[in-house]
C-alpha cells in the first residue's frame, strides 16, 4: 500500500489534496519514451498548450503500471469515507512541456477526482497552480515522482515559465460510484 498524505490548502475555503511519492524509474523511462513517440496529438487545441498524447493511454508501456497505481490510490482515498466505491478511470494522458508552454485555467468536472504525476522536475519548471485558492497555498511546486490527487471540480493551471529541458507529466480523471455503505464498528 502506498502512503498517501492528506494536505489542506488554504483559500476562500480549505481544499483537500492527496499526495504520495513514487520511485519508479523504469516506469518513468517507458512513459517518457511513449510521450516522445506520440508527439503532439492534440495540436495545442485543448487547455494544454504543450505537447499532449491521446486521452486513453492506460494500455501503453509504463502508463499501464501507473494506471493501476492511480486506481489503487483513489480506492485508498475513498476508503476513508466509510463507503464502498467502484473506481473508473475515465481518461489518462501524457504531456511534455518546453520553456514558456502553459495550461489554461480549467477543471475536470464531472470527474470525482483528477491527478497529476510528475516524472521529472526541471529547475524553474512551473508547478501546479490551484487558481481559486488565492495566493496562500495556491502553487504546488513539483518534484520528481510526485503524484497529486484533487477533486475534479478544483480549478488549476500551469503558468508560462522559462526553464531548461522538458517537463513530463501524466494526468488522469476518475469517476467513483458508491456500491454500498460500510458497516460502522462500534
């Protein structure tokens, strides 16, 4: 089981995010290779104004292992809510940002949860900006292996920043469906 930390981000209201760190160099290498092979399939026509793969990458090398890890994490997160939940991965895509590329502020509603996994973190590369949280707690600096989960309706963006190298990230969306209420132990 992966150790997931719960963090509360201040703003107009507190938002909960869930984070863990992965140490999967072989998986990351496979994912980077696939992202490079796919190139920019979306032609900068989505909110992501950087190189982006297709939406359903979970069967590709490396992505398949990461998809299983992500689903297990979402199950672990929802398990704390005293309900039994079925988790469905709705989409999974890879991105490669170069200096000054960005992502427009957006959310992933109606997804229950969304996430971002950072394969690397070039010096000065932009972090994940939670725009509706104001200046306190709004920017999450990225680290290699960081996996961040947040509610699908939480607005977020990536700011245009100068940096050297390429910033690789994988994102995904999940739907959670309640199966039944768990019995409470007294």
